[in-house]
């Protein structure tokens, strides 16, 4: 990720990191006006959720959800589930 200095910084995103988590990079921020030190750079984790998935991606997410104990609907979209519920 680019920093205020213009160079790149590696940011470790640990497994299980949630959206909105703040990661602080000490000494990589804006310099103080009257001192020879820099402030901290704060990185906020933002997760992009895909809007379209291939069949293989959908199946992989379905398998992951089942393996992690999530309740998984086997039908299509919400309209299909409502139609099934109404009979």
C-alpha cells in the first residue's frame, strides 16, 4: 500500500480480521512540524464483496459455509425460497 512518503509499505492482514479494523503503522505517517519524528499511519480494513460469482466460486463458498457450521439455503434466491414456503 502507498504511504504519505510515496513508497510502499507491507501491511499484514491476519486471518479473521474484520471490516473496519484499524491497523497502525508506527512512524509511517505525516511528520511533526517542530520535531524530527513522524506520526503513525492508520489503515482501516475495507472488504469488497463481489457482486457476481462463478458457479465454482458459489460452490466453494457454499462448502465453506457448511464446513463452518453456517445455515445454508439450498435454493436459489429469496424469491425461490418464498415460493417454496408458500407451496
